C-alpha cells in the first residue's frame, strides 16, 4: 500500500493535454483564421444536426433500473427511489428527457458531462442537477484524492452555495468522453477545430459572395480621367451590389467598361468544399451522412443497414459510458450486488413490420419467446397467463437427434401387434368352423 499511495500522490492533476506535450486541446483560432468554440460551432448546421441527433437519441431511449431475481432473471426496480429519478424526473425543474439531452449536449461539445448529486441523510440520491462543463475543473489534493471545483453561475440551481464550490467525487455524476488519462474527456470541437473552422470560413465566404451580388468585385475602366472615382464606385455598388440586385442589366456611359477579376465559385470548387466539410463534421461525431441530409450515397437497399450501424457503432459506446457512470456513482457498494442500470435500444434495432413479424414467428415456433414476450416488445397489453399468454411452444414435428427413429419403432411395433391380432382372429374363426 505504501508503494501505491506514493504513486497516487505523485500523479499530476488531470490536464487538457497529452503527457509531455506542450500542445493543449483548447478552443480558439483555427488554421482557417476563424475562432472556434462551442457556440460558433453550433451555428454550423452540420454540427447542430449531429449534436441534436445524438442528444435526442440518448434522451429518448427508455432508461430503467433493474434488480436481479433469485431465479437468475431481472425485473424493474420500480420501488427504488433512483428509478423515478432516472426514468421520469431527476429534479423538480426538468424531465428525464431534458436532463439527459442537456448532459449529452455537454458531452458532445465539451467532452464531459457533470451533474450535482443531492443526497438525503441516509445517503440516498434524491435529485440530480446539470453543471456547466466550462465552469468545472478536476484536481487532486495533497494526498492524491480527486475533487471537483465548480465556479458557480447566477443561473445555477440554488443547491450550490458560494462563488467557488468544492465537490467530492461522490457528489458529482461525471460522464467523461474520449480522453488520455481516463479521468476527463476532451472536447470533440477543440480536437477538430481546424475542420470546423474551414467549414465556418467556407460558409462565410458564400454569404459574402451573395451579399455582394452574383458578380463579385471587378474593375471599371474609363477611357479618360475620372474626377471623382469614389462617387462612381458608390454609385455602382448601390445599383448592382447585394443579392437583391443580382442579374440586373448594367448601362455603362462615356465608354466605360466592366472587367470582372474574381474567380468563380465553381472554379474554386466552392460547393464541393462545403459538401466535403459537412461529411467531415459527420465523421467527427460518427453520424451517417444520410442522417444530416446527405442522401447521395444512400438508397432503399442500404439506408436501413446504415441506421442499424448507427445504433451499434455510434450509440452503443455512448450508452455504455452513461450506464457505467451511473452504476459507479449513484449506486452504493451493497446496491451494486443487486441492481444495475440499462438503456433499452431494442426499439431502434427493430426492422420494418414484415421483418419483425418473421422474426417473432421464428422465435415463437422455436420456443424461446412467448406471446406476452412479443406483445411487450410491440407495446401491446399482455394476455392473461390462464389463457396461455406465457406458454412457450415448439413445433411438434421437431425431435432431438437422440430420439430420431422413435416414431418408426413405435409404428413397427404397432404393425406387429396388428398382425398378431389378425392371426388370433383367424385361429378363432377356424375353430368355430370345425365345431
């Protein structure tokens, strides 16, 4: 223990950089010359769409607290106080959907999601309140123990007292994203700020292009000497500048000639650049392009498979982060033996109606789903047990391999018995004739 304690004491506090590197993953200026932060990034439609898709998907999934049964099964722990907090209302000010949507948005933009845990005198969780990630810092004290330091804002819940609040790990639900020290995550926006900055610059260029008219800057040539060039320039801009004046016919007097000098957006591959940056942002968040409106490579034959891959490869890692963080922080050591938290993603994995019915038929005929199991997945009322709703059935023509030929043996024995009975009948009739 002495060696381990010395190791933890010597560890640095969690930082926003790789070990031994002077490069920090901070927001700010990008290589395109545009400032990138969470708010400017969210003004990009692709970023906004990706964040909204993921946050609403996590918020909309059913979240339940389960209890292990003695027979090895599980059941919803509705009586537990934590069930209502996770499933319905984490605090008196917001629903479970809004709470999870808010934390997931923080997780996607800042790389970390924090919530203050309010407990009663018995140590039971009675409320959860979101905390802003940009106001939170994670540090270690002299003994190596982690603690959270939060700079309080006026709009925060009144559960925090003081300007700077020091919180214990047991008082914070912390869901970290991808990181290097396993303690804090790093902002996807900061990690990809150059790609997002290029998208912002491209969009700004397009806006200015249309603001200046369909024909951007050029040269007005006059054969003589222009006495007041400023007046001529202002007159030209007022008549032909702006998208509202695009495609107007210009009338040039006194031998004046207009020569455009700008490169057309097509030559500069303006539209292609914008499209590529949308795909780039979708790649950052691992969202299929068709979910942000890019249907170029989608078709009826592959879009369902892309949606299933979205659940498997995009949502599942986030769901696991949520489940394990809730399990680690909100359940006591004794409760961890009997309870667990689970998101239900089965609804997202279901196919179309015909595919579901075919799957249910296979499960029903092979005996591993009952009628009530199927009806529960389809959100239908249960059939009473006395009417056979919980029966597990199998096809009667299916037998184990070890019993193969049993029916033939039975049939053969039955045939021998019938032939024996015929012989007895013949003997009896022969005796009657003799008499």
